[in-house]
C-alpha cells in the first residue's frame, strides 16, 4: 500500500478550523487496508457536547461508535472535527445520536455500525440513546461498550 491513497485527505496534517455545524463538517475517508477481513473499530468521545434546542443550555454525553468497516475507513481527525461541530448545534439527544449514526452509515457504508449515546442528566433525567444497523457480522468479536448506566451518587 502506498501513501498516495492518502493524497485526497482534506484535514489530516493541515491546520483546519473546527466546522461550525455538522452539515458543514467533512468526513474524510481512506481505503480499508484489509477489505477482505471483518474486524471491529471503536471510537470513544467522552466529552461530546451539543446544545438543548429549547433552552440553549449545553448538553454533555459520552458517545461510543463501533463499526465493522466496508471498503473505507473514516479518518479519525475528520471524525473528531465532525463530533466537535456539535458544540453549537441545537438538537435533542436522540437527534444527535441517531443523526451521527445515519451520517456515518451513509458515507462509510460499513458492514455494521452501532452507537451508544450516554447522556448526562439534565433536569434530573439521564438519557441513553442506542442505534444499530442490524446483526454484527458472524465471527467478529464485539466487546461491550463498557459505559455503565448513570447511577448518580450511588
């Protein structure tokens, strides 16, 4: 594999400002170096933030994205900037979590994808949001996400 497969990356190795909205964010993709092998990839974003669409107050979540790649991988810097673009985005927890999954599925066309949005309490109620494209490919080790349900001071 040669480095020229990375020539079309728009963000890696460049001084890029964070996008101001998820719609503006670009998700760079690279060819999967092991397209004939089913394997598992996890991205963890423990400091995800967005805004409540009603009050404008910040909402915080621990987001875990799991996928089995198809023909392409998401480039991690572009994913980081995409996730950061939600900081000024006003949407409910469900919309953010499922919207991230739908965008990744649309652009990456993975063999399988799962996302867990573990949202911290606002108004005394934590909300966890989960999305999955279907059954994971047979034979792929899929570990638990390892994020416990919110227990307060328990």
